[in-house]
C-alpha cells in the first residue's frame, strides 16, 4: 500500500494461511511504522525494507533501536514524538543498537 497505514498490510497478512515465520516480505521503508508492524507479524520470518532516501532507512534503524531498547513506553514516545531526553537517551539507550 502507499498510504502508510499498517492496518492494510496487517489485514493482507492475516488473510494468508501460512505457517509461522514462513513469509519473506519486501516493502518500501517510508516512515518505518508499516515495516516494523510487518516484522512483528507471526507469519513473517524476514523483511527486506528499502527506500530511495537514506533518511527513511535511518529512521527505520532508529525506530527499531527504540523498540528494542529498555526505554519505557512513555520515554520512547517522548523521544520519538517530541525529542525528550535528546542526546542523553540516544547515548545511553540507543547508540549501541544502531549500525555504524
């Protein structure tokens, strides 16, 4: 889909009758939310996410680092939506989770 609405991808994946972790999905990164949602779907075993903009790929890496971090839901939301904690959050919780 091109609407950045993860519900479309989820609805399509839910219609498939396939074993867990059996699907390989390729998709445009965009804002990264749909990519991360598809990655969490039980039927998906591998996601190839691509985008002509390196900034979108960087955003995916950042959101994945936040999702895998020890930040609370409130801290993660504050960081991603309002930049709360800024450099301190980045240095202590995210930097080691990002690619070089």
